[in-house]
C-alpha cells in the first residue's frame, strides 16, 4: 500500500489544478523558500481531516482558499484529493484504490468524499485509525515537531506510541463506554426519581380508592332520601299547578265577556267615525271651494294691476311716436335742399373736364419727339457698356480661378489646422486615457479592497449570526422559565380559588353559617377576609390572629342569637363570632383609659428593644372601618426578630404576645407555638386579597412572556436577515468586477497605442498639405498680375461711359419734365372726373334718404293708430274685471257661511263619539286587570313548571330515574325542612370528603403496574451499569497490555537505531512513569550521544535532536510501519555526515515505507528516486516540474 496520487486545486498558492504522482521509494520535493513546498504537506494533512487551522499556518480554515494575486482573482473553493493504492488491504475497505477528497467554500461550508461519495469526517478518521496514518499519527513529521516530540510535555510523542500500539480504537471504545455509563447513571437517576414519584402516586391512589368507597356508601343513603323528598315535592308542585290552571281558566272566561262588550262599543264607534269622516270630507270640500274662489279673486286683482301698467306703457309710446313723426318731416326738407345744391355743382364740373381734355391732346406730339432722341443716346451708351462688360467677364473668369486657388489654399491650411487640432485632441485623449487607466487601476485596487472587506464582513456576519443564535437559545430558555412561572402562578390562583370556594381551613360552625342563609339574609364575612398584609409579615399576622380568623363578624346581639339558635336547632356545632356593635358601661371605659395609659408606657419600652420589628396592628392593610377592631385584637402583639427574642421579651413584658416572621408565637399566657411555617392551604388571613394580588400579577407575567416572544421573533428575523450566501455571492460579483476592470484596462492600453499611430499618420498628411500650399501660392500671384491689366482697360471704358451717361441724363431730365407736366394735366382730368362721380353719388344718397324717411313716417302713423286702438280695448277689459271682482267677493262670503254650518255639525258628532270612547276605555281597563291577573297566575304557573322541570331534570341527571305523582298518607305531618337538612347533611359529608376520584381504583391498578414496570427498568439499568464497568475494565486491561508490549519493542528498536545513527557505545533509552496507568503515564526519552551526559534532552544540538527523533520514528516503524511518511525539512539542522546517515536509514526503510521528503539539502535530493521542483514563475502561484532521476518527465 502507498500514496499514489495527490491533486490540488485552489489550495493556498496552488491556484491552478495541480497533480502529483508518487511511486514507491523516496520522492523529493525541492524549491526556493516561499515557493509553496510546505503547502503540499499542508494539503495532505488537511485532506486527511486536520481540524486545527493553526497547524495549517492559518488564522481560520477559510484562509486555505487561494486568495488571489495582482493578476489572478481569488477563488471561491479549495479542493484536495489523495489516492491510495490499497493492494495489500491494509485499509479496511473492499476497494483496491481509495480516493479521499476534501472541499471547502468561502461560505464556510465543507464536505468530504470517499471514492467520490459524500461521507463524514468520522468515516475518514475510522478508515485510518491505528494504521499509522491520519492527522495525529506519525506519517507526517515537520521540523517543528522534532522539538514537540522530544519536549517534556510531548502529547505528540504519546499519540505516536498509541498509534503504534493500536490502542486508539480501545481508547475510543473506552470513551464511548464511559459516555454510555454516564448516560446509564443519568437514566438510573431519572428512573429512581420517577419510581419515587410513582410510588407516591400509588399510595395516594390507594387513599383515594378508600375515600371513593366511603363516598359510595353515603351516596347510596343520599339517593334514597333525596328521591323520597323529590317525589313529595313533585306531587306538591303538581297540585299547585292544577290549582293555578283553574284560576287561569275562570279569569279567561271573564276576559272573553269583556272582549264582547268592547267589540259592541267599537262597532258603534265605527258608525260614528264613518259619519265624522263623511262630514269631515264635506268640510274639506267646502274649504277647497273657498280656496278656489280666493285664487280666482287674487287672479282678477292681478289682471287689473297688469292692465293698468300696460295702459301707462301704451300712452307713453303714443307720445313718443308723435314726437318722432315731427322730427322726420324736418329731415325730409333737409334732403330736398341737398339734392338741389349738388345738381348745380355737377354742371360746373362737366365744363372743366371738356377744357382739360383739349390741352392734353396738344402735348402728346412734343413728348413723342423727345422720346426718340433719348433712345438714340441710350443705344450708344449700351455699346460702350457691352465692351466694358466683356472685360468684366474676363476679369471675373480670372478672379474665379484666383478664388478657387485661394479656397484650395485656405482648405489646405484648414486641413493642416484640422490635423494639428486632431493631433492635439488625440494627445488630450491619450492624456485622458492615461487618467482613465489610473482611475481603473484605482478602481481595481478599490475592488480588491472591497473584496477583502467583503470577506471581513462575511466573518463579522458569521460571528453576529452565532451571537444571535446564542441569544435566541437564551431567550427560548427564558421563555420556558417564564411559562413555568406563569403556569405555577395559574396553579396557585386555581388552588387559592378552590380553597376559598370550598372554605378550606374555616371551622365547621362558621362554614355552616356562611353556606346557609336560614339565620340571616345579610352578607356573611369572616374576620380573616377583611384584612391583608405584605408577604413578609403574613405568617406573623396569621399566628397573631389565629384565635379570631374564624370569627364571623356580627353587627348586633340579635344576629348573634339567630346564629346560635340556628346552630343549636340543627345540631351543627359551635362557631366563633366577633360582635361589632357591643355596648359597654362608663366604668369599663374609665378602666380602659387607665389601662391604655399603662399600655402606652410599656409599648414605648418594647419599641426600643433591639429585636423589636413592628406592632402587628400597624402591619394590617384594611379599610378604615375595620382598623379599630384589628387594633383592639392586636394591640398587645409585636413582631420580633427570632423565637429566642420572643421568649425573652415575654418574660420581660408580661401581658404581651410576641410573634416572629416565621409564624412562631409566644403568648402572654406562656403558651408557645413554634415549628415549620404553615403552608398556603393552612393560612386564612388575607387569602382573598392574596388571590386578587395574584390575579393582578398574572397579566404582568403574561406581558413579560409576550415581550420575550416578541424578542424571540425579532431575533429570529435578525438571524434570517443575515444572508451569508448573499454576502458570498457579493464577493463573487466583486471578483467579476475586478475581471471586467482588467479587461477595460487592456482596452484602454490598446486605444492608447492606436491613438499614437493616428498622430504619426496625421503628421505625414500635414507635410503633404504644406507642399500643395506652396504650388497654389505661385498660381495665385500669376492670376493677380493678369487681372490688374484687365482692370486698367476697364477703367478707360468707364470714363467714356460716364460722359455718355451725363449727356443722356440731361436729355432724360428734359424729357421727364415734359412728361411730368403732361401727367399732371392727366391727373387733374382724372380728379375732375372723380369729383363728378362723387357729386352724382351724393345726389343719389340724398334721394334714397328721402325715400326711407317717407317710409318711416308712414310706419309711425300706423303705430299711432294701433296704439290708440289698444288703449281703448284695455280700458274696456279693466272695467269688466272690476265687475267680476265684486261678484267673486259675494260668492266667497256665501261659501264661508256654509263652511261654518258643516263645522258645527262635525263637532256634535264627535261629542257623541267621545261618550262611547269613555265607555270603551272602562272596558279595556277591566280587560287589562283581568289580563294582569292571568299573567300573574301564568308567571306563578310557569315558576311551578320551571321548578317541576328542574326537579325532574335534577333527579334524571343525578339518579337517571323519572318522578311520579303519589298520594302520601303523612303529607300533612311530613317535615320538608327536616328532610332537606338531612339531605344537606349527607351532601356535606360528601363535600367534606373533598374531591372524589371514582376512577381511583382502576388508576391505582394502572399506576401499580407502571411502578412494577419501572422497577424492572431500574433493575435493567443497574445490571447495564455493572456490565459497562466490567467492559471498561476489560478494555483497560487489553489496551494496557498492548501498550506495554509495544513500548518494550519500540524501546529495544530505539536503542538499536540510535547506536546506528550515532556510535555503538552511545546510550539511549525510553522510560515510562511507574505506579500509574500506562495509558496515562509520561514517557521520557534518554539520549547521551558521543559520551555526553546532558541533564535534559532539550540541551542536545539541533542535529542531535533530529537524529534522536528519527531514531524514535524508525523504531516505531519497525514495530508498526506507516504506509507512507512525509518529512518536511527535517534534515535542515543536520550536517553532511549526519545527512548521509539519515539518508542511508531512509533508504533501508523505503523498502516497506514510501517517503516524501521536503528538503533543501543536496545530499538528501541525491537519495531521491523521484523529484518535484516547486517554482513561483507567476507571483503568488506555485507551479510544479517533475523529474524521474535526471530525465524530465512533465510540466504541470
């Protein structure tokens, strides 16, 4: 068997998936410091189940995951797999090849796999137990472990011996057996407690069964007497019921006769009501007629008013129309005058037009002659202008070519400027890109910081979650405590309520008087119920008031006589009373005053005593009306610190009582009552108030419980709000951001390079445009010279044109003056023609206005005629309406008289009807009296029926039988009261028995069987305890024997190998502490190389310690070899000579044990058959190169 393959991925510095293959023999792992060699050893140790992060050189287990470098992002998981070739079956598995895998995630979750199947750490540990492998075995040895193995407190050394002896499985079995023994002892304790409780229950149920038997006997007598009483009461109720039913029948007949009389009167009233309705209808009709006439009268009055207003309006219009007609006659005269004046003006305008037309015809010939001369001059001027225009065109052509060259030159200059600006812009962009690169680099650094912060937050949140979970556990425990307290309080309330309801602790006589009302109807109160005190003083007050607590409070002597008579007559024993209003004579009052003075003097002395606490009457909480009675009862009783003090003070102050807080009391008579404090059910004083206090406390406890539940809910919400998975995912997102930033940085670097190339290209284009600009400037100079010559020719022509233009202008001025004069005459002619047309229009408008006025005059004359006619009609209509008003007033007066007659008739009929209403009221009153009597009899009958039904139901419920009517011979002499008292007495006997458990006998049998079963279980546990103790002793004996035998073998081998590594005469020994268990004893190593006599092995040199530890290790291998051994820089302290001895020994043992050596020593390297070189070409990432002898094999 050997370790054949190791695969590492994401563990510490191994970011990339890395594989190492191991063959039998010696494999060396070499490399410079800090390259990650020891990380391979840590990976093997971690995969085998190492749980201590400090052993792996880490603060916490999650830190073994690759944490990233400047160029590579962190990983979220680490995984290590080890493959063993199990060809000799040394590992307890049916597989010939076994692969163990361990993974861990940044969230803290981890998992183990065995041949790619999920398993537990326990499965891995059990697989390697007592094989020499595993995290605590001697298969992995580091340099620092040399000191640990050889130190005086070396637990590592003991574990190596135990692994070699194979006693780990026995120690595990012993540990499990001891744990099981503890559990058995705990179970046995619990069973003993339960058995004790069950035995107590069995005894209790046995008492309850006897009480149930007594109950059955009394219940039988009670049944006989109560059934006889019930049958007698039933028969009496039946007789009373029949009597009441007869009474109801008689009065019902009387009620029916009254109902007939009522119906007769009601029929008469119906007739009268019909007449009243009829006459009332006539009255309403007549009033409606009056209302209609009144409305007509008001309408006629309104019409007269309207007609008068209309008449006034028409007369006003008539006056206005007359004035308007006079105004129109004046307007028509004005229009006729205007027409006459404008007709004369028209004749004058026609004469002026004829003269103007004659002058215009003469000027037309002169204007034509002048026009011809102007045209000749214009033609000559045009020829000169055409020649000048030709020169202008040539100048323009040359100027266009010049402009084009200048534009090209300008464009070339603009291109140069544009390229320069482009270069400047690109230069600025490069500067910005450099800035962006710096920003991205800063962002990347920030992202890496955030990732580290995310890791810290994850750790903090994990701690916070653990803290909250701990708090939640504490709150839930607190909730259980509060629930227990609440339940205990509720039980105490229920218990007190039961005590109060059942009058527990109250004397028999007082109890009887409280439960029965035969002696008084007033409320019955005990002295114990009118006061209270603090819990601290309850027992003291209970002792002080013990003689009066059962006293019934009686107001006067008459009530006292009634109570005592009731007790005597019913043979119910005696009771104690407190007479509140007792009368005293004057002499007694005087003596009391003298006595009071003496008492006060003694009281002041008692108050000065050191052991004095308080007077009992001062501790009572009660209403003001009860305070004098408590003061009277307790005036000579004080509370002191102890019973000893009470006895001492009672001797010192005779006539006083002294009580303690525990309820002990020394009375003035010398009687001492002392012992344990009374229980809750034995106390009477303030019991009711105590119950009220507890009920008041109950909501507070309940509120506390609800508050704790809210805190639990809040804490659970806080726990659920801590999402470790999300924080882990956020870490992954930050890693993605870092990757994206790296991509952006690469992109900007590319853009920077591209921009530099673009600048070079632009500068080349600038040179080409400069060459083109020089050529264009030469062409521009040539064009400008030619244009100057053409402009000179053009200048000469311009002078000639100016001369011709002046001459032409003179001719045109003369011609224009002539034309202007001619045009003015034409304008005058047109003005006269317009004036002629305006005059004609004025005459036409005057004639139209005259026609309109004549039409208006005609219309106003018609309006005057119509208005006059309407005025006459309105005057006639108004007169008719006034006549109608007089007639309506007369008719209304007649209708009012008829209304009064009908109203008098209606009143007479109502008076007759009222007489019948009075008679009807009398009959109804009689019927109500009969109905009330029937109702009273019916209520009494229902009460009898109710009692009858209750009696039947009670007997049916209590005794499951029906009652029958019977005639009793002794019904007249039978004493119901006596029988009820007998029944009550029997019920009291049952009640005094207390709660009865009728199932007690069956429960007793069940509980007894349970007790026998539990006793059997207890016997089984006792036997199991003995068996476990015997097994532990056997395990100890076997393990001690194996350990001792193995120790002796290792000791002999150690001495032999030590002399091989040092000199044959050197001394070495292993000594185990004597007198104690070998499994717990200390193991001491003695090493004296080269004649040295060190007082302690720790005084040896580093090399000597290494060889000594090596000798011990191989001494163990001779007894129980490990399939493989990993040595991490163990040879570092050795010189060359010792290295040779070391390597020689390793070669000898490599036949049966596979060695993997991490080393810097060249001699050790030479002894290796295979070798792996660990490098760190990329910062922070380990890489392997493997060789077999001198031949390179692989590059991972």
